[in-house]
C-alpha cells in the first residue's frame, strides 16, 4: 500500500475508534447502572441540558467546551476525553500492526470487539468493582459470530471449524477460570476471583483463542502482583481486601494483541 494511502486509512480508523469510544463512554456509565444505552439522549447529569450533536463530537467537543457543560458549566469528567482518545489510538495501532504484518484484515473485527470490551470492563471494574454481563456476553457472541462470518481471522477456510474453535476456546478458557474461582474460594475462604473476571476470560477465548485468553491471565496476574504494593500507597485503595483484576486482565490482553506472537516466539526460543 502507498504510504499516503496507508496514513489516510490510519486516520480514518482513528476517527472511527474515537466515535466508538464516544459510545463506550455511554456504555461505561449506563450499563452497570441498569440504564438503556439508547434512550434518553445524552444529557448533563446536573442541569439536564440535552447534549446537541455539535457538543458530541469525539475529542473536539470536550476541548472546545474546556471540559464543562455548555449550559451550567458543571465540569465533565476527563474520562470522556480519555476513553475516546484511547479507543481511537488503540484501533489505529491495531490496524497499523495488522496491515504491516500482512495478517488478514478480517482479524480487525475480533480485535476491535475485544478492545471495546476490555476498555469498558477495565473502567467499570476500576470504578464500581464489577464487569457487567452485558459486556462479556456481547464479547462471547461477537467472538463466535465473527469466527463464523470471517474464518480467515482464525487462519482457517472453513466457517464451521473456526466457529468450533472459537466456541471451544470460550468453553476451555471459561472452564479453567471457573475452576480457579471455585478452588480460590475454598482455599482463601473468600472470593479470590470474581465471576465477572471468569466471563471476561471466556469472552477473550471466543475472540482471540485459548492462548490469548490464558496469556492475558498470566500477564495480568504478574502486572497485578507488581502493582499491588504501589496501589496500597493510594488511600482509596488501601482499605480494599481484594485487587480489582479487570484492568490488569485488560492490560494482559492488550499485550497479547500487540506482542503475543513475538512473546510466544521468544519463550519457545528460550525453551529450545
Ligand atoms: Zn449542565
């Protein structure tokens, strides 16, 4: 592909990602609170001012309004800006990596769904300590359906084989994590691993395969272990008995999406 055309497509994917991020913001706020994501239209929680299309342009509106409601000047959390930016950047980087490495572009579909699910899960887990079923079930359905429609993302020609591989990865990853959750509960006599985390890993299996799901558990656990002593320095986190695992699983999954193949290759070279 010509460099100019490549840059053009990267920019298009970035803008597309920012728009998806704008919708993820709605999901992050409304889904864990049991609210519909379509109605009522977005409004300021303080004065009820309905957000106009012009005030809803990803990234730009937040900057031009200087992070405040246009009607009552109530501050709008920077999360809105961050989620849009992070989604846009991740989508563009995934596109860049996939195109540059000559992978089939159909791989973008499960990767984009996975990215959307992990962003939503990381934020709701961080904020409220839950990963809503709506996110994880959607990830599972998205994984199985995209395998059936685009088997080339799994480097397969047969739709049925890709479908079965995705379904099998879901069951294996979810089953293993469920076993860990039950064993953890028996050993530590409290919830060591939440069911939201179990379902997140099952969805990761359906979207990226069993190796990706297991890698994100191992990398996420290591990152959690490393981060725990530092989190204890923050007063808000000091009193919590358990670590919220969602953001670390999300981090592990991102590592897999960007560097999974290289890391596994390195590991195998060391073993040999
Ligand atoms: Zn307002």
